[in-house]
């Protein structure tokens, strides 16, 4: 029986998975389709933040896996990865919340169970999503996604918290793919940073350095 429940911690992790996570769509054995690979992967730029997320996960499940630096070669930005297997957490993300397995960037959306939960659940989900995938958008902060549904869902949630923002879409000519974005009104940056339980200290330091905002 799955012992993982939706609370502030798992809502935050769900935002992380939607933003920078991956649920395996493979099996351990090609001879046995029932041997599901319950692998979960988080791929994050900020090392300190990944280890914070690792500690949250260790508070929920037992795992011997450890975060690792990804060797990308050359002078590319360092990235860090935490890959582990756990049936309960995998089924919570996929079956309980409906986060897609495999390639999800164009089809993912905010889980319905989170959309219709209380304020703190939604705040923690948005915090996890921003910590994973949010950042600078022009001269303000915002989000970028290949999923129109996710963009609409995030816009709806921000509207529920009375934030002012603009939505946009554009075609990436290199990939021939449409992307969707949200830009907070610049006057909302301070309130946004102080209204959500953001935990990515490295990202917050970059934001503070640019906008001179203390959070």
C-alpha cells in the first residue's frame, strides 16, 4: 500500500518533478513487461538545492542512492542529478497525481489534486516548480514551458493568488516548436518571492543580486 500522502513537502517535490524531473517509462527486463522501472530522476543546476531536495526525499523513503555531478564536458554549466528507484513515490507522482511517465515537456500540467487543494499545498507546488524551472524573464521573473496546458494552469494559480502577469507564446525557429511563457509584472517580484516557500538559495541569491531584493 502506498504510504505517500499529499502534504506541503510532497507538493513541493511534485512541483520539482513537473519542472525538472523525469519518471521512467521503461521496464527492467524486455522479457517481462510487468517489471516496471520505478526510476525517478531530478536534474538540477544548483548543487545546494539538489542536496536539500535529497534530504526531503530521504525523509519520505529509504534509498542508498546519492546525488551526483553530471559530467557534461567542456566549459558547460555544471549540473547535478539525483536518480533513484522507489515504487511508492513513483506511483504517488504518476498514479495519484497523474504526472506523465517518459517525455512530458509538451503534455504535462498541474495535477488536478493539487489545483483543488488548499492554499499551502498550492503555494508549495508553485515554489517547487519555480525553484526547478522558473527564473528570469526579460526584466522580471517568470516561467517558460513547452506545455500550453501547464502554462494555463500556472497562470490560473497565480491569478488565484492575485498576481499580475502577462502570458506569451513564440515559435523556436531552431526546433520548430511553440513555447509558452509567463512574465510577472516587475512590481510583483517582491511579493512573489515573499509569498511562496522558495528553497533554492542559489537561485534566490542570483535574483537578489539582479533586483536588489531581500527575501
